[in-house]
């Protein structure tokens, strides 16, 4: 457990927690699951992952790291915890996340000039609070054209990340697409966190109705999914056996 908590790399942390777990330390289970998150998730950080856009097409999706909800955050590695806190503070306009987004955008592997669009928020104030500073920073690069004014807010809706039932909240229920982005063809959609991806797909479909083509999606975080205890133990034993065989 000490090696897991003080490891110099995620591999060392994973090694420590895995061996503690296999030695019977049940407290190590959640720590190991977070350190080995890339083995339980289909999507990998800073890697172009296939994203089904809801229109029968697949586009690249890149996120910086796994986002840990508050209930499991203390079990994460230092980098995972830092990214998760960054997401929360970015949402409130308290942190600059431009370097993270720039790194992720570069990993999409797209060429040419890109129009940067931003996901709708619960209201206009939250939208500008969250994305205004980011848009200014991204606009410093000639290959990127941020479009902060791609929509008009016509109503207030509940905040998705504060709702107990996200599925009942439509991202299109409070906005209309503005004329200045109609017909844009090389767009990257920016959001803070992707959980199911349904909100992103809904907005992509709405943009498509106005001739806007989204060719990539970038988020700070991908919400981590913790598997059940049996799968965690199965993976730990598998890893241990592979090392032994090697």
C-alpha cells in the first residue's frame, strides 16, 4: 500500500496496489481499480478514440485523463485527482485549462484550419464563464478559430452535472444555432467531461441540421467507470500471472 501511494509513476502505483490486494488487503481494491483504469475502460487518455456521432459515422474523440466523481476521487492517482479538481474549477471559471485542451486537440490528428465550437450549458452566464477565457487562449493559434457566439440562449435549463437524472435534460432545449456558424465544415466540439456521450451526440445532430459538420470531439475528462469486485480481482490476477510468466 505504501508503494502504491508513493509510487513515482502510475505503473509503480498500480504494482503496489495490485500486490497489496492479492495479499489480502481489501482496502487496496479501489486504489488498484483507479490506478489500472486504462485496463477497465475502452477509451484511453490522449489517444484518438472512436466516437459514434449518432449520425451513423465515427469521429475521433480525445480526452486528457479520466475524471473521477467525488465519491471515488480520493482513491485515484495524484494525476487523476488533479485533473478531476481542474474540471470542477474550470466549470466555475476559476482555472485556465487551455494547455490541456491544446494538447488534446493536437492528438486528434486533424489537419487544416479548425473551427472550435463549445457545448451548450444550462444558461448563457455559465457558458461564457466556462468557455470565454479558453476561447481567447485558443484564438491565439492561427489554425484554430473559436466560435463563442455559435448559439443564442432562449431559456434556462437545469444543470446536467447537478441533476440526478441527466437523461431527462436536453442540451437543445434552451438554445438556437446562430447564422454565423451555419455551413461550417471542419469543426471540433469542446466539452468539459464526457460521461455517456449522449449530450454531445444530441448537439452534433442539431448542428448537422444547420450544415455544421463536427469532425472531432475534445474533453478534459472521461468519467471513470468502476467495475465490480470480481472483474477487479480477475484483472489483478491476470496482471500478476503475466508478470510471473514473463
